[in-house]
């Protein structure tokens, strides 16, 4: 298939940036979206094109590491539900399509180059509470604390977050609520996470604000694009824990 | 004779007491002195993150670097199946000794008994630790942990979190690491790549890394260095590894004098989605657990291109069941992969290039119902359909073998220290516990055992017993290493040829897969040894690199990794050529039984081959560490 690409090119964080057009011919529909970008880059390198290759992040290319992620035709990770950019194949597009490719945009995700953004603000949120405070060696036998299958499954649903940032890029407020709620829910649903349950949510919400993410207005754009199917229910859980943490009696 | 330079430092005594006794004998560092020691951890996967967080909790001053944009993204995250532990929660007769025995046997008797025993001993502690961190392992209805049988094990000792066990364990280690970063105990530097090891008086005292964002070479001094930089599967270009995985840290440390052990021991995983087209950038693994319910077959007739559903039972060859009636489709990875290659070589392979075999679930679907299969493997079936656009509920999956893991790595002693004092190597980056073949669900176990439970003690002992000179990053050793790093990158940028790094990477990978892949012979290996320098020469005269040296330049990162692969590939071939036997994943065509099974030679090759760097292009020097077996009797691995 032949396609036209309109890609956001920006040399550095301070550069102005603009959309540039590239044509690709004879692209196999079995190719992944990132492989298509590889083909474009190969062409740009060999032809010594003045724009140079398009910088984009990717690593595992099997949808689990969370490194990749771009806006494709205005939608984070492209047209398919629950699919990361690396798992998207060209069969999702038609011959002669024009495809718009842009970086994940948010105040807290500054652009490094082209489609590569800085998502270290996510790490900073986790550093402020996204853990259970246990030191190595301080654990009891794994089966001494029972966890119901339902609890474990729900915790796992939330732990599946890959930290890609699609939720932030799709939110009109650039809120990191879904990301934060996934971690708060994962740990808050498990007995191991109970001792720090309310301080965790408080600290992580503060971190989210400090990192410049916006507030949540329950639009649900994040849920729609999450490649791992994290739902708004997690945000509701965060809100409940946040609120209850403020009003619960101290002697508890 | 065991070489004097290779002191494995295995403690005396009975195998079950070695580790405990050794721990007692290891010197400790007073808690109030720990903050005076700087430890550099390179890599933030299971081994790196667990080591960095554990060392920081103890009070050491830790810096950790990773090439990814976040420490949560290391490739340990992609492991699907599970992690072994000897909890015996299912009362099916598991024990430390049994896991030890299975692992030694599975590695085809090419690993150290003492190391493997310790690994089995620590396996239970890992599960306890991970559960305490909030890793959401699968549970049974009563609330206890669920287990499954995995990778041919005759019992259920594998703990798992859906098909995302690696992700959950890594996020556990990442959370522990993040906690220490938040507390200011670990300095975490992302988008940094190891460039060189700095030695002062023969002792590892520092690391140079390149900041991907600025192109600057940064200098870090340390009292001890842990490399936890994973495996080198992408030397084959196509593999199941992340596209960024590389050999650079291990290889450049090798060039500084660390020995590289068993570099030719690579694992080929039998159940990957076959290659399609010329522009594929990586191969995707389908969890081995699928083999529990699938039957693997090819048409009896070579060149049979019919739709698989049209090929009736009589015309199918269930070759694994036929050749290995007792293990059937569950034979270990190396055996399954090699047999798939054999039927493909006979012209009976399927798929667009005849390199795949069928993995068929129709019997299981008929027996258990579609719903049961969906519950067990739904996410894997979806993934398969996503990639291939074929529905595996209706038509058999096509699978083919792919490079998945590298058992070879830097040589380390029982304390996980290389032959360079102060340089520790953890996880897949070392050679230690898997011998010539790794069993399923063992990699995660090893990475975490090394990081949580071995490195903290071993490093403490080293720091407590070593006398340290004052080292500053302005010292000559750093300046010299920095100058040579600058020259290396300038030289790369200065080639100004016409071909991309990918072109050379692919060319090297194709050659290696062909000559040093699933089966090897002397002629092919010699051919590869003649061709690799040619590709290298072409690389250094015709590479085209865009952009500048002092900016974010992913192509330059890739080219610098390819430059190392182009040198490293030679020692893989030397190692494969030297090992005149077949064992585990290393199959030398000259050494097979009449039934085409691997023919091991315990009299002559029961050793770890540790290679010492010579000038580029010269054959490295071989040092042998003889393996002693006092516990297990070496038998031929029999899966019939």
C-alpha cells in the first residue's frame, strides 16, 4: 500500500516544530506501525534527507514496556482499542491514506525531539508513594496473608498499567489521574497495601499536582485510549480513598 | 586443569550448608559506615533494580543508570510465563533439591552445582518478598497462591501473574527502587548508556556513561560496580528481546579484562510468531504455557501447501509426540526448537517461508470446550490474532523458533564478582546458573536472587575487605577513558558513508543465525569468522549517521551498539568452534547420536569456557573452569 505521512518534526524542546509530509510506497499491510516508521527512517538516512530520521521511543515492541506511544490521526496509540502503537499493524489503514503522527502532548511531558517526550514526571509520582514500604528480607511467608481471588484479580487489572502516558495525552486537562489511580487501586486493593493506603493516595495526588498535571473532570477520554483497559472505576476508588483519608477519625 | 586466574570461590562443605556457612564468613560493613561507600548499578531490570534498592535500604550510596526513559521499562518486563520456587504449596513433592536437580539437568550439566543449589534455596524467599511488595500473583479461590506446571516440569512450582509475570515482578522491584529514589538513597539516571569501565590499579573504580539527551560523556566513580545489563540476543538482529538490548556494557568490560564465559550458549525458544516480510524488527514470543494444551505438527509430505484444516489426521506428523512419547509436546526448549528446525530442513515446514510448524489447539478445544481454552490462553490468542490476522480458535497457530535468552555472559565467581575486583555481574549479564540451556521460569528467579539476596552480602564483604585508594573523576584513568570514548563517537560520526546501522546489524544477524544459531558446524563457524571482519570493515567505511554527536540521536546509540556486536560476534563463533560437543542450546552437527540427539562429551568439555580479550581480530585466550559434580550423576538428558 502507498501512504502519505504528516509527522510532527521538532529538533529540540526549544525548537518551534512543524508538520512535515513524507510519502511511502509499497508498504506491507502485515508490517507494524513502528516498522513502517523504521522504513521511513531508513529512507531518510540513505537519502540523506535534510530532516534526518524521525526520533521516536520504542523498546520491547510487544506492548508491555510502555516506551512507545504517539498520537495517530489524533488518537493516542491509533485507531484500535486496547492496542499500543507497537502492536498496531498497517492493515488498520487503507491504501492512499494520509496518516497524521504527533507526539503525546502535555505540559508535564516536554518534547525531547520529534515524537519523543519526557515522561519522567510519572516516575516522580511513583517515588512519592507508589510502593509498599517493605525492605528486602522483611517479608513473611507468602501464603500467610490470604488474598481472595477476586481481590487479586482486581489488583492485577490495575497493576497492568504500562505507564505509557496515553491517558495524559488524551485528557483535555492533561491529568495523570488514570495513571495515579491505577497504582493507588493496585496497592489499595491488596492487604499488603493497607497500612499506607491513605497516606499513599494523599502523597501521590500531591505529587501529581506538583508535576504540573491537571485535575480530573471525569470526561473518560483516558479510559477510551488506555491500551491496558484501566477504567474510570479506578479513579472513583482514588477519589473515595482520598476523601476518606481526609475525614477518617485519627484513632483508626 | 583449573586455571589459576579463575577462582570460583565455592565454599567448602556439604552443598546444603555452603551458602549459610558462606554468609556467616562474609565480612559485614558497619551500618554507620555504609553511606561512605558508593555503588554504581548499571541497568534497572529485575537484577539491577532489586540490587540497587536492597543496597540502598542497607545504607549504601547508590547510583543507578539505565538506557531507557524510565527504570520501569527494562526488558525483564516482557517475561510472560512465571517464576519458579520450591514452596511445595501443592504437595506434589517439590523440594530445594529437586529444583536444583532439574536446573542442573536442564542446563545439560554445564553449570556449577553450588550456584544452582543456592538459587533453589533462595527461590522461596523471592516469592515472599514479591508478595510483600504487592505483586498480584494469581490466587486460588481460598486465597492462597496458585501455581502451574511450566516448561516441561513434572510438578507445579511456577508462580505467575496472568501472562505478565515479568512485568509484575519488575514493577515490584521498580517500586522498591522508586521508594529509595524518593528517600534520596538512590540517584536514578535514565537515558544513560554505559560507555566504559574505569580501572584504577586493576580494580573497577568507575563507569563512563553517555547521556542520550545531551551526548555528554559523564564520569562516575564508585567503590563497587554491578553490571545488570541483561542479555545480548539482538546480536542476531531478530530476537524476542527489546530492540534496545545490547552487549555493550559486558563487551566493553571484557575489553578491559573481564572474562566472557560461554558466549555461544544462546537459547532458542520454540514458540514464537514466525517472521513475515523483510522489514520485521523483532520477534514476538508466545508463552511456552501454550504447549500444555497444544499439539505440534507438520504435514507428513514435504511441500504440502494445503490449508491445515484440509490435512487429515493420517497425513499429519506429530513429530514431538512421535519421537518423545513420554514428554511429547512438553520437551525442553532446546529439544523442541531443534526438532522444529529438522522438520523444516526436510521441506515440511509451513508458513510463507516454510520455517514454521503448526501448534494446534483443536483437540483441546474439542475436549475442554472453547471457553476453557479462552480462560487459559485468551490473551495469548488475542495477541496472536492481532499480529498475524489469523484466528487460532479456527486454524492452527504457526510457530517458529527464535533467539530468546543468552546463557553466556561475563564470568563470575560464587560471589558474583568477575575476575576484575570490584566488578560484579548480575542476572542475565553473567553466565552463572543456567549452563547450556535455561529452563522456563528460571530467568526471573535468577535475576531476583542475584539482586535481592546475593549481591547485598557479596558486595558488603568486598567493601569490608578491600582497601580503597582515593579516586577522583579527574584522575588520569577517567580522563584517558573519556578521551577514547570521545574518539569512538567522533570516529562513528566521521565515517559519512551511505548505509544505515540497521543494514549492518541485519547483515551480521543473518550471518550469525545461519552459522551460529540453532545448529552449528566447524565449516560454517569458520566461514562466519572470516565474514564478520569483512562486515565490520564495511561498517567502519560505509556507515551513514545523521544528526550530531551532542544531541539526542537514537541512530548514533544504535550504531554504537552495532559496533560492539560486530566485534562480539567473533568470540561467540570462537566459543562455538572450540566446544566440540553438543550440549543444551549448543548443537554441533558433528556431534550427534544416531537418533540425531545431542552428544555431550563430559570427558573433554565439562568446563566453563572463559575468554580473555586480545587485540581485535586475534583469537581470545581460553581459560577453563572445570566443573565438578559431587551431587548429581551426569546422565544423558532423556525425554523419550
